[in-house]
């Protein structure tokens, strides 16, 4: 994609985001819908050059207002429970270089969470039970919902957040949790070289990799010294080339560009209604904000 | 007592453990009434399905839908050109046209269990080729606005899509399939798609923790304003709901009582419904025995085709 094309591609999407920002400063998953944390974080990251503006500040204030007393974030105004998108709020704080007490409490909350299968009690009980899927229970990832098991996507979001946060907090165990979660993702790599949403096989049958989970797993594995990701990136590029899903393709573009893999211009028209896909497409542009999802040392 | 089921265990733990298979419930007192189920032949997706569906709706006693908000809930899981995973778009289109003809305001909604891009999945599954401006009336139930319904599935607050909650009638439009954890996936399990992924994740692991059968029944106790149209024109046998093989059945199944509809579909697939765990748990909600079902249209016994079952479900085979 040449520089001019890239600029147009991104500016079209940024315009859509500006047009569909809700009065409370956030974005819904779809235009005209109520604000959620996930599209709001990616909307704000996509508009990262406008951090000093009033409309960006409104979005930021909304995100800050959704932090719960335990340090986690709620996903929107209606849901009052701790949510996996806490990792995204932490990443947003890093992008804004806001390393204050709410940021630190968010990181601490993340570090307290782990997939139910890797708690001490579960690992003990696991000694007496058949391990049908073959996951190593010491490799602790993150669940979608506290008290449930770990999956690729929430684990990847948490890794991105913690790797960004690491230089700005001095928390015992952070690096070990990162290493365990990286190992969890690597262990669940599918036979075809990418990632399914949780396991590499079901009932003994290999599962195929998916675009969005492959993209996110790779983002989570950035700067992982133990991993040779060359084949995975080839697989991710193959998925990108044939991916019909706008969201999957956008995630793959973010991920591939984070690894400095060249991909050609995406010439598909903008999907004005899908705010999350639009935000990710803007982030994935060569001059977009995908750098905010890279570990700081590499950004 | 917390029972750890061997079938349930791997899913609940995505790999690991199983202190979480969901408490087994006592079998409830059986439903004492009678229910109507219609089975109509439909040889292919190229047939005049709207006419067939109008007949099925009438035979099975669809309530008056004039001026009502009707949500069609197809089953969209994954797309694989080589097999038959999703409710065929022509069945959904025909149901859409039939209900509009009957005066309803119709929308379509789905919240796939593990694919994030619902609109991408509708595109892959061919929905956009059948519907003009699908996004005008299709709702992603995973990422819709949500509202609490209070305590549900052991949680003090539970959230559902506002579109779903606002519907006067929810029409479950599943594919007729075997299922590697539940035995069969039909109109009742289709309600897993009602749980919003944006709150509970992809997959909806919470439902596995509560127990798949328990969750199916809880969702169907929660949503009683329902009707079912099952796409059995081509079903799936073997390792469903994704990795099985297509199995032509040539039938559409209709009814207001989703338990009776699922029981009839089981008989069509050569499965004994009274041995399917989720139907056992729902026995107070609707009719399972043949004697309590007024069968309209075709005789299910005459259409029966024994779907291949995974070895662990061999005991479900209808005698």
C-alpha cells in the first residue's frame, strides 16, 4: 500500500469513527448502539493522534468511569461485573502513558486472574482424573469470565496488556505469568500452524485455525524469546489472503504489521456499521496505531 | 451432588478439569398435556419452501403474529462448504417471507458460539445472497445492547440481548444435527446462541460449567414465547455439530412445544428421545412420548433415517 492510499484508507475509517462516537464518548459494536468497552478502546486507539481533543477525552473519561472497586473494568454501563476487556483498558492506559493508581489496580486484577483449570485446587484434582484434551494445567492463561477456563483470546489480550505494562509496574510474578501464558498459547497451536479458540483438537480430531484467534495469539506472543514464529506468520498470511471475515482480516492485518510482515492494500469498501471492524482496520493501516499493541521495547 | 460427566468434562475445562460439570438435576414430573408437531416433506432447498412453511405454521398452530415482533433465530456455527453445519439460508428466507406474509414484523438474530464475526459468518453461509440489505434486520445477538434479567444460571445478574428480550415470539430455526456432547442439537440447544458473547465470551464457557443439558433446559424455561421450525432438509450425522457428515432427510419440522419438536426430530434421526439427557430434564415442559404428540403432516416413522451416532451415543439408538 503506498503512502497516499494508506492515508485515504485510514482517514475514511477515522471519519466513520468520529461520526459514530456516542454522546457519552464511547462506541457501540455497531453504529447507533450503546457504548461498550471493547469498541471504545479500539476506537480511541484508532484516533490516537487526537488524544488532546475533547472528543477523545470524553471517551477516555468514560473508560475511566467504568473501573470497578476491585480494579477490573465492566464492559459497559449495564453490566456491573468484572470483565475480560479489563486487559484492553490497561493497554489503553499504556497508550496514553497514564501509569497511575487505576492503571496499577487494573494490572493487579489481571495478575490475580487465571483459568480455572490451573488453580492449585484444580491441578490437584487433575492428578486423579483423565486429561482428555492434554493441556498442561500449569500453563495458566486467562478466562473470559472469572471462575471459568482459559482461552486463546482473553489470554492474548492479557499478554498484550501486561507486556505493555511491564516496564511501568514492579509487580512480583508478572514476568512468570507472562511466560506461563505464552507457554499455554504455544501448547495449543493447531496442527495447521495457527490457533483455534481454545484447543488444538476435539475428540481426537484436529481443529482448524481461525483468523481472529491466530492473529491474537501472535500478538500475545510478540517478543516471546522461546518461540520461533516463522511458520505461524506464514500461516497467518495465508489466512489473511483468503479470509472473508472483515474482523478476522483486520485482526490479521494488525498482527502481521506488528511483526513487520508486508501485506498488500486492502481494497474492500468500508463497513460503516461495524465499529469494531472499522477501528481495527484503521489501526491496521500502515500509519495506524497497531504499534500500541506491541511490547513497548519494540514500539 | 456435583456429578462429573465424562462427556461434559473436556468441554467444561477446555482441557483440563472438571469440578464444573454442573449439578445433575432431578428428573421433573412429566408433562401431562398434548402437543402438536407437524412434519412436512421438503426434498431440496430449491423447492417452494415458503408455501411449505406456511402450511407447517398453520398445522402446528402458530399463534396470531399480526403486528407482533418475531425474531427468527437460525443456527450459525461455522462455515465449511463440504458439510451442512448451519441453517440453510433458503429456509430462513422462506420463514422470513411466511411470517411477514402473516403480518409479523420480522428480524433475524444469532450469536454464534465461537466465531466472533457474526456478519462474516452470514456472508460465508450465503445469507447475503438470499436477503437484500440483511443488516437492516439482522441482529448480532453476541454484540447487541444487553439488559439484565436478574438471577439466572447461578449468577445474581444475567444479561441478554435487548432485541431478544423485546421479541413477542422467538422462532428457533435450527439445523437437524447430532452433537458430540449433547447427543442431538435441535430447537432447544439453539438457544445457546441467545447468550451474548460480548459478556460471556466465545465459546460461552459459562454454559459448559453449568452443564450443557442443564443450560439447554434453563434457557428454554426462561424463554417460553417460542416456536420451532427445524431444517431437516439436509441434516448432519456423526461428529456434529461441526465435523459431522451431511445427511439428507428431506423434512421440515414445526411446533410450539420445542420439547415435542425435538423429541420428534430425534425419532426421525433414529434416536430415542427419552434417553437424551436434556429432554429428560425438560420432561415437565413439553411432550416427549409419541402418545402425547398429535402428529400432523407426515408420519415420522415412515421418514426415519438412522443418523450415524458417535460410539459414546450408541445407547441412544431408537429400537
